[in-house]
């Protein structure tokens, strides 16, 4: 891999130089209060930012948050993230109230050596995500003007062909930050020669989001355990009735085809927790998958499923997990996700947790992060890496 790293940049000396860092500070916010509900992605970039601060760089951090539509939208402001980042760094973070406007220009110009600035949400600008090369390029020009060098530490966004990820590195000397490097190192172990048995657990709501990774993984994994909302489309493909559970009707045939080709590698739930409604206090029961009542919906996998999946995980030498098994945010439907997470920590295996949601679940359930081999900050990014796709952000660093 011909990627230059943060250490290469530090060796050149960065004291007094402006270093533009693309981070993925896209953290979950509490719907009611707007408070940061999981700061894992902020903590994940501290090694890179800390090293630059210590080396006396003027550090200009940029990120997206949520999916605003190319114009300022206060609910997606990075302002609370600037506060939290400052607490974690132990030094104030100078927040620019725009991304490339007057506030950003003066904030960057006023930085002293070893200080950190955070620009407002990149996606408040249409140029960030534009499909039009010229529009993206014009925005990248404005961003690149804030740095003498560029560090990509936004692993969660490397699968996006966006201005700050793909076009800025074409304009500045560029290196991979510590997080991006570690993520690629770990995930390349899974695509290389993983120690066997290699067991993958997939959850989350949609089969359509996971189809490409299932296709890519089927030939390489020893077992593929499927839970979460997407299991109901697979159950339907087996001829079962799934009540009012999440169902992607147009994916049923695809799931049937996958099951036929899987040679028994795919394990599906045998029992599920069904509820009267999608609500924390809804009445609920555990039923066999062939007994889901027509008026109820499945919101978690059941205890027998957890036991079966755990048995498969206990044999594994390599584990990758992406996607919760149920609606873990509601305590009544968290047991499946907790059970699987615990089984992963107990296995004598190298385990990788991929995905914003699964990583947040690990922390929300109070599990010990250090009992996993690696917790990726990338959801879509880690899946696309495992699919073997070219990631625009990584390709841009290679050039
Ligand atoms: C993520 O949360 O997966 C990353 O931050 C990328 O966000 P996006 O899916 O909105 O591009
Ligand atoms: Mg995403």
C-alpha cells in the first residue's frame, strides 16, 4: 500500500503549519435534547489530533453530521461536538459558524500553533456531496485553502466520493491518520486469510443494505448468522408468515436464492420476540418463528436463537458483527443484541464490530469495549471494504 501516514507528516515537521483533518464526527444525537448520545467517534480521532497538537500544528478539523441538504440546518450543527471535543482534548476548540465563509476564514487565520479549530458541518454546502465534479471541485478549493497538508482520519466516510474525502487530497499533500490506518489494517485481516472458523453476524433493518456484503461474504465465511429486522424477509422466503414485522417484499426472491446457494451456511432465528406495536411499553411475547401472529411484529430475536447463535460463535476464531439483533434502544427488545454481544466477547476469537449502530449498542449496553478485538467507526465503510469495493477516500490517499 503506497499510502503516506501521519508519522511521515510528523517526521517532516508540522510546527506552525496548518493541517486540515477530515474527521467523521457524525455522532448520534438524542432526539429530545439534542445531546450527544455516543461520543465514540469523537474519541476515535483523539490520537491523530493529539499528535498534531503536540507537534505544534494549527489543526483545522472538518466533518459532516447527519444528512442536511446542502444548506445550513441548525439541528445538524457541529457546535455541541466542538464542546465535547474540547473537553476530551483538554483545550478549547475554536468553532467556526460556517464551513468556508467569513467565520471559517478568521477562525483559521487566528489559530496559534497547537490550537484546534472545528469548521461547521461540511454538508451545509451543496458542493460537499455534489455529483458534479466542478461543483465539488470548487468547494474542495475553498476547503484546501485552509491547509498546508491534509490528513484523512474519517474512516466512516471513506466510501463517500465527497469533496472533503475525495477532492481535497488531490489538492494538498495528503496522509492517512491513525484511525484510518488502524481500521484498514484490521479489516484487511478479514479480507485476507482469516483464521477459521470465520463467523459473521449481520443484523439491522434492511436486506437491501446488506445484499452486496452477503453476496461477497457467502463464499468466504463458514457461518453467516442473520438477525435484526432483515431476518423477517429471509423467514418469509422460507415460506413463514411474519405478521406485521418489517418486510421487504421485493427482496423475498433474492433471499430465497441466497438461502439456496448458502449450503446451510446461513443461520436464521428459530424464535423471536413479537409485540403489539413498535413502542417501548408494547405488550410482547416470545414465539417460534412458525407461530408469528398476523397482527404482531417481531422486534428482537428470542433466547433459543441467542443460544444457537452463541454456540456457533463459541467455535469461531474470527468474528465480524454488523447490525443489532433487535430494537436494542428499547430495554424490552435489547436481550438479543446483548446476548450476541456477550457471546462474541466470550469467544476465543479475533472479533471486529463494524458499524455505528453496533458500536453504539456495545457502549449503550454497558459492555466492555476492550473485550472486542476492534470496534470500527465505519458502518457503510466497513461493509464496502469487506465487499472488496474501491473506497474513494482510500484511493485518493494512494495517489
Ligand atoms: C456513517 O454514519 O455511516 C458515516 O458517518 C457516513 O454517513 P453517511 O452515510 O450519511 O454518508
Ligand atoms: Mg451510513
